[in-house]
């Protein structure tokens, strides 16, 4: 009878330890996922800004070329 009580108590303690470790792991996974998502957002934003910058330079070049052509005539 005493042995059964100890076994139940040990199982309960082990279950509590396992639950605590799982909860800690969930927090770490959440932080990792948020970090990954944030990095992707930054990369997409930088890529978008680089494309906008490239297009802006292209349009400035095009505008200057049009002015040059217009002045030539």
C-alpha cells in the first residue's frame, strides 16, 4: 500500500516536471517563431525598399534622358 502511494507520488512529480519542461519549450518556440517572422518582415521590407530605390533611379534617369532628347531638338 505504501509502495503504491510512492509510485503514484513519483508519477505525479514526473508529470509536473514534464509539464514544466513542455511549457518552457513552448515559450522558446514562440520566441524563435516571432524572431523568424520579424527577420522575414525586415528582409521583405529591405527588398521592397531596394526595388523602389532602383525604380526611382530608373525614372530619374529616364526623366533626364527625356530632357536631354528634348533639348537636342
